[in-house]
C-alpha cells in the first residue's frame, strides 16, 4: 500500500531576481566610474614621442591661464613651494623622485620654468636630486 502525500515539494530556482541584482550592480558601477575623475584639471598636454616613465612623486599642473595646481588644488607660487617642500621631505634623498608636471600646451614657458626653479631651490636647500618630468600625450601619427 503506497502512501501518497498531498503536498509535493517542487525543487526549482528562479534566476529572475539574480538578473535584476546583476543589472542593478552594473548600473551602480557605471554611474560611479563616470563620477570618479583622476584628473580634475582640464589640461591639454603637448604631444611627444618620448616614452619616459616618471618615478612616483607629487603632481603639479599648470593650466592655459598659468594657474598652478598641487594635487588638483589651486595654489599660488609661494604656497606651491611650501607644499612641494613638505611633500618632497617624505622621500629619501637617495630615492629617485620625479615631480610630474602636467602643463597645458598653451601655458607660458615662464610658468613652466617657475616650477623647475622651485624644485631647483628645494633641491639646493635639502641637498636632494629630485627631477621635474613634463608629462606629454602620445603623438598622433
């Protein structure tokens, strides 16, 4: 005599909720990635064929209006010297440190030379050999 049960369990799994979750995560990451901007300063870099890789160090930017930026914050030349001096003290004198200079191609040469002079003054004062590396865009052929 076979006993029949009234409630039979159906074993199944609905993927509809999982696909909704995946789409929500995808939308979230797309929105977040467009909001994050590694460079908040609009600088049109000059082009070059050079392939020099700069060592880790602080980033200084000069826009086309000759405004100076240190780590995406606008500064004047005296403040830039103070901030660079305190930032470069974090690196050992023997460690090759490069200051990445992101200068707009329409920035004046004097504004770019001012940054080189600041680093030269700091190198003389601290007996270090930090370099200024001008960041460029790849040349378009």
